C-alpha cells in the first residue's frame, strides 16, 4: 500500500490535482512515477490513488479543525 510519504511534495500535488480534476495532463516524470507506484495506469488513476488522496485530505481537515496543524 502506497502512502503519501512515499511521494515527493511535487508528486503529491500533481496527484491531488488529478484526483480533483484540476489537471488534464502531468509532466512525463510525474506520470511515470505514479505508474511506478501503481497509482496510475492505462485507464487513468487507480481507486487506490483516489482513496489515498481522499483519506489524506480528510486527515488534514480534521487536524486543522482540531488545531493540530
């Protein structure tokens, strides 16, 4: 299972943009890395990628609301 810490901040930002439909394409280097991690493939982003982003963003929101920045 891939975790956010397995990615660079740049890779993470692109993954979030893709999941939120804010980007149609990504730099080739990022695309290759997402494929290597198993988060992307010929049919687009995997369910694991979407679940990872959803889980991490929810965790960030909870931490902000609790004042844990």
